C-alpha cells in the first residue's frame, strides 16, 4: 500500500484499481492504522471510491483531503471462528497476561501506561509475552530487567489464540487515548473469547463497551480492578460473559462487512434470526402463565411456544384461553396414554422452528436463555447446544448449588435435561418414540453414537428447581454457591 505512489510500470495495485473503476466495481479502502498513519495512507485513499477508518476523528480530515464525503468509521471486530471461548483441551487456570512490546522511542505514553499496569500486576502471577523476544531487531525494544521474571518469550498468533483462553485476566494498553473509536484490536478478540480485560485509558473503549472493560487511570484503580477479577471467580465469569455476549452479537467481521455493503449500496442477503420453538408439557393450567412469560421474556425473536396437553386431565380450552392474544402459541392435544417419546415426536412435527428447546416443568429460564445459546452457532457445528454446568436451587435446604462446575464452553457427551437446544434436521433421523426412560439422556446418547456433537455453553439463564436432593443424588460434582435463592447470580 505504501508503495502505491510509485508510478513504475509494475504496480499491480494501481492496475487492479484502474480495472475495477472501468468495470463499475466499487473500490473500498479501510485504514486500520489511523490516526497514527493518516499521512502515510492519505494518498492511497484518494484512489478509492469509499474510505473507512478505525478512527472517527479522522473522518473530517479525510473529507478535507479527498474532497468528498464518502468517508466512514469502521472499528475493529472479532472473527468467531477463531475468537471464541471454546475450551476443548484448554484450561483457563493461569492468572494474568500481557502481550505486546516495549517501545519507549516510538510510544513513550504507551510505555508509561504499560509500566503502570505491569508494576501492580507483578505480584499476581503475571506472564508477559514480548513481541520482539529473541528477534534480531529486538535491541532497544526489550522489557526492562524489573519485568524479566514475568517474560515468557513470544507467541505466534495461533498460540496467542490459545493464550487468550488460558488466562483469567488480560491486561491491555492503547497507543491512542482520545479516539472515540480506535483502540487495540485485541480488546474485541479477548472479549469474544470471554476473557476479562483491565485496560489503560481509552475514550473508545469507554464509549464502545462502557463497564464491560475495566479501564484504569492510575495504579490504585489498576490494582483494585485486577484484585476484583482474580479474587472472585463467580464475579469474573459473569463479567466476562457480558462482554462475550456483546461482541459475538454486535462486533464480528460479519457485522462489519454488512455495514460496508450497506454503505456502498451493494445488495446483500440479510441474516435473519432463526425461529426457535420452545416445547413444553403442560402439567397444570396454573403453570401456563409462567410458560408464556418464559417465551415472552426471551430477547431472541422469533419464538414459538408449543404446549402439549393431555385432554383427559387438563382442559385444552383453558390453556388456549391463557394464551389468547399471545403470538406464536400452539396448543397440541395428545392423550396421556400416548408414550412420552411419541408425544414429543408429535410436538416436534407440529413445530416450525429451525431450532427446538425442550423446557423443564419446574425449571426457570432467563431472558437470554435462547439468545446466548445460539451465540455458539457462530463457532461450533454442534447439533445440540445446552448446559453441562448448571445452577440448581434445592427448596428444602434453601441453597443454591453449581452442578458439574468447570464444564462450560466445551464439547461434551451430555448436557443437562431442560437445557437442550436442538437443530431441526437432527429429527430427520433421530426420534424419541423408540426411546424409554430419561428421554433427554437417551436422545443425546443416540446423537453421539451417530457422530453428532454436543456443545456445553454458559451456565447462565437457567435454574433447575428441585424440591429436595439426597446426598446420593447430589454426588461429588457440585459446589455450594449460596444459602439462599439469588437469581442475580444466574439470570444475567
């Protein structure tokens, strides 16, 4: 790009731009290095029809230089295929990481910010990955001796992606403080991987992510932020989940490409959210309002609610009356003499969703249950998405438990009943009618036998409610969370 101004005979970029111009193909330039390298690329930008920049403050500068207003802001983003929280074969058990360089000659303000963060992190198990470690041109760019015991060498990008998911907290430093949109690309990538961040000052981070990134202005704020995240695992996980949700749903390169195409007037298919069918067995008319509320509160849309009713025990007319005026409610009358597996198959046949969820009768579902489950579709081909790690409330002991801790965000053999979200095409070959006993367990076992994958997503927005639980039922795979019901821990 920087050699574009050379007007020799061999300049393939110039030839390509000329060909695109003569064939009516829009020419788009994205400068991801503004404002630092505005002057380096402004002449190149002049040869394009549309200009995008990571720095909103550079837009008026481009318009003044280029003489047109086809200049727009386009921030960094994440690529879910590689930036995601999947922990297959990875343990997120290392405390604290910083990856970058030490460039006092070129970025003195950045070096000061780096020192501020590293100084307070050294006694918290900090690891530093030095971009110039062991390189011939590393002289004058190495970290000072006081950080030597933290330096772990350098990582290529593939190994850095693993590091993103191996540490409990990442430190971030920005070369630009005052840009409303330009800050480290790594912030998007880390949040997409569900990695909490403590960052130096950045107007762009504050404007884009607000409280989803902990921004520290001085050593005391940095020390407090690091301690808060490292010393409270539950709080850290909830904090990380909120950032993950926002980036995966709003800040991927698919979102950026769609923005470019809209801006330059190129027609493109709009990604539509899939219809999700929630399937539930009605055990009493009194329980119908809660099922309706579960469907209505979902932040994902569209939603269909399929209710199966045994007309010998419950009036279908009363159930329909409860659902009057609520869109997307299907009431299906199935005799109680029909085997449970066949009843479920009938409900599936009457549903229309691209994905189906089977709700547990006593379980509680938060607003993001469907939305967050479907985030995983961006980075896994799993046919079933559910929750292996789940919160549970036991009524008789009035305590909250975390069952199967440490099993979130990985491919597993089985997820908890009441959490399954199943891709519709699975039911072309796998049917419940042939199964007995625990339908969800039998169904998952058959899917695994057929080579289909199951993904365990986050533990949030689902709470199993049990009247009681014996020590035999409880087993060893649980952790006491709180001696009371606290939905704020779960419904986030």
